[in-house]
């Protein structure tokens, strides 16, 4: 079955798309609204603002790749081309590996499709701690519903693959809560390679939904362009300075790009947005830019099952457990959500985290390997207040992130929960992903071993694919960077519309949270700009 190349047809029909790597001379673009970033926040905003009749310009650092590029389902190519720093982004000390998208559609192009509304305890915490207005469960419900309809978000109706079914089966045996994950897909082929870009256009990412919608409304997309500086003057953004990147999306081509707009929207994410504001010398009287950058720190556990799992096939995530997420409300010991990770060979080998003969022997068992991960909920306690984004001498972003005993204890409990689930599901062996762990043959052996593991950086394998905060929203000016509508307090024509405005982590995969708040705030912004 042939898959339509949406962009080839669209560009032939008049869509305004510019590959900045092909530009031979300096350029100036003008718009009503310039949006920096094309992920969940930028893509949603672009469609809403352009539908209001505003002239919208979308600036994206990464390349434009489509289903035609994804059909090879090649791990090595995709991670190198579609992720920040070739999937090599990490915290400043290398203790946390960061998977963040970098292409048209942002992380929505490469995520695993899990879509949850912001949990009620999170919304309440934001209201209580940061004086967020308009963000209650009832107030956000219609915005979430609107985006669920737009993006086909619904509980996954097909049976879970064996990787997810192990979580379901183990939870049933233990009497733990487990539920089906809502996914943003339409006509999904159940291939399982969502993290490499969807080759069938089934994933309802910004790449195939809101950005084409905005282009149909007359918006312009410029990719291969890195925004270096916002120019502030007299309480406004007077313009922005950018540079075109070469075809590799890394080296500047030498072409300079200037943008003039009535309004500017930052949607580059929780690492890139603070870095841009810091490079630009943005006003920050309370020193909040880049602070409270939360990541849902993730630890993992692998199991060898008696039957084939083949975790590289089928919807990557379709079952989850919140058994340990809200037991103590938003406060108390750190909560965590349990999900699984897909096990394509390249990602599986990285997760396995060994080398040489040990890696070779472990990967030989890949067909029988089952994975679980725990998303720890950071930002809700001052012992887990998130990290901090700074810039280096070249202006590049650097994320510092430390772990307190509070978080180490959360990792320990999460290792135990995952091992218990895996043995309950019938695992022959379980190995927590820790440098000093080995495969354990029983639940009692794993319990004793996990208790004795050293909990330090570089020993615990920690990953994240969720970046939140750094530009927190709310009405408490001493704790936040933007107001409850995402408006930057120190420039009348600057908004931030993406996950960087979340004051804490979500406690669930954040894409629907971003969609909902982006829909609300972009709709209000569109009304104000049209007035």
C-alpha cells in the first residue's frame, strides 16, 4: 500500500516551505507571529493562530523528514537524524541520557504515542504552589477533549504485544492497578517502530496534522534554521537573529536569517527555550529562567521470559500501572508510573548497557527479553526540585541535574516494583539496569540484591524522554517566568507555549498536557492578536 507524501503534494500545491540549508544569501522574514519550534506546542499553536487569519512563520532547527524517509525503519539513521545531538544529548555529567526529537514535528514525530491528560493532583499542586489560574481539572477538560478529537487520541483497542502484556499479567497476579494507554493514532499498522518516525502516517504527530493544517492556512515553514538570539528593546521583542544550518543540521552554512514579527512564541522545549532566553539577556529579576527543569528520571529493569516477547514488534506502549504514582498524593515519597520500553536492537543494546562479550550474550536473548521502566515524578518536593539549564561559552544549553537521597530511594523502590511485576509475569531472570547488578533467578534474590546496590550517579542507568519546566507558569512572580496564559512578563509580545512552562513534571507522558495547554493559550492569544 502506497503512503501519500503529504509534503511533496502540499509544496507542489503552493505550501510555503523553505529549506534554509539551500539559501545562498541572507534573508529577512516577516510575520504576524513567529513560532520557534514545531513540536507539540509549536505545531498546535501554528494551526490555531493561522486559522485565526494571522500570518504565521514556523522556524525549526531540524530537518523536514516524512514517511518516505521513515519507511526503512532504520535505527541508526533515525536516531542520528531525528534526535537532538544524534540521540547523544545528556546531562552535564553524562549521568542521564536524554532522548529529544529534532525535526519538523519535534518529539511528536518520534515519541511512542502515549497520551495522558494532566493528572488532577498535578494540576492542584500547580494551583496551590505556583498560583496557576485557569488550569483546574474542570477548566482543562474541554481543551484536552478538543485535542483528543483533533489527534485521534483514544485507548489502544488492539491486544497488547507480549512486552506490554507482561506488565498487565504481572499486575493482575499481584492485584495492582493496570490500564490501557491512550494513543494518538489513526489506522495504526502496529509495526512498533514509532520512535524512528511513523512510516505509515498513522501516528497523529504535528508532522502530519497541525503543521499541514497551518500550511493550508497560509503559514510558512522554514527548517534547518537555528535561532540564536531574541533582540529585546523597550519592553518588547524587536526581532530575532538566526542562522541557516547546512544539510547535516549541525554546521552553520554562513547564511544569516532575521525575523520581524508582531508576536513571538517560544516552543523549543525545556532545554532550548531557557538557553535562548539566557543567550538573549532576557529580563529575569528573580533568577527563574532555566530553574526547576524536570525530566521524569527513568530507571529500567530487564527480564528474560520463558517464551518469545519480541518487544521490537507492536505498539511500543499500551499498558501502564499507576499503582505507586499517587499513593501519598503529590507529597510524600516520590511516586512513579510503570510502563514498558520497546526493544528494537539499537535501543535495546543501549538500554542493556553492557559491552563486549556480555553485550553479545545478552543481545542474543533479545527475542525473550522484556523491559519495564519507571517514570519518577520530580518537582513535587524540594528534595527533587529538578535541574537547571545554563549556557556554555558558545551559548549552547547545558542541563545540570542532581539526585538526592529522596530520589535514590525512589529508584530503589521502583527497581523492586518492576522486578516483582516481572517475576509475577513468569520471568526466568530479572536484571535491574544498574552497573553493579546481574541477572537474578528469584524475587527473593532480587529483593536482597536491590537493597544492597550502591545508589550513585554512573551506577544507576538513568534515561529520560520527557523535558518539562525551566520557564514555569503561574501567578506567583517570584517562582515563575510566564503567567498562567504563557505570556512572558518582561516582553509584551513574547509567549512560551510548550512543556517548558510546566512548574513540575506531569507524572505521566506529557504530550497531551502540552497539547491541552497549548490549545488553551494559543486560542486566547489568537483572540488578543485579532482584536
